[in-house]
C-alpha cells in the first residue's frame, strides 16, 4: 500500500496516540490542580467569614450580658428603694413607686 511498511504506520499511529494521551493527562492534571487551588481558597474564604460572624456574635452576646447585668442591678436597687419606701404598705402606687418603675430599663434611645 503506497510502499509504506505497516509497522511504520503502526509506530507513527502509536506515537500520536501516546503523545495525545500524555498531553491530555497533563491537561487533566493541570485542571485538577487549578480546581484544588480554587477549592482551598474558597474554604479559606468560608473559614474567615465564619470566624468573623462568630466574633460578631460573641461581641453581641457580651453586649447583651452587660445589659442584663445592668437591668438586674437596676431591679435590685429598685427593690431596696421599695423596701425602704414609707408608703410601701399602701394598695396603690405613690409617685416614688411610679418613678422607680419608670427608671427600670429606661433608655434615652427608646430601646
């Protein structure tokens, strides 16, 4: 067939298949490496976002705990004042009792 040795044709064809396979494997491995790099970067971004959210939550919890402590202190102080009120035995509230109640949890910002 056109004077070509079938073994030469087989060798050339095998070389082409091998080179294309090698290039394909190299390209595949390159794509896998790129994807792994992207995945590591995404995991790091997610980890940083989660840490930031946790820190924000911890700050918010600390603020709420401080508010609870202040309100508990205000209640203790109001209880002490109520116990010392000379009108405590009356059925209705006097002006001092109303002022004590209004002071508990008062915030100038309406919260």
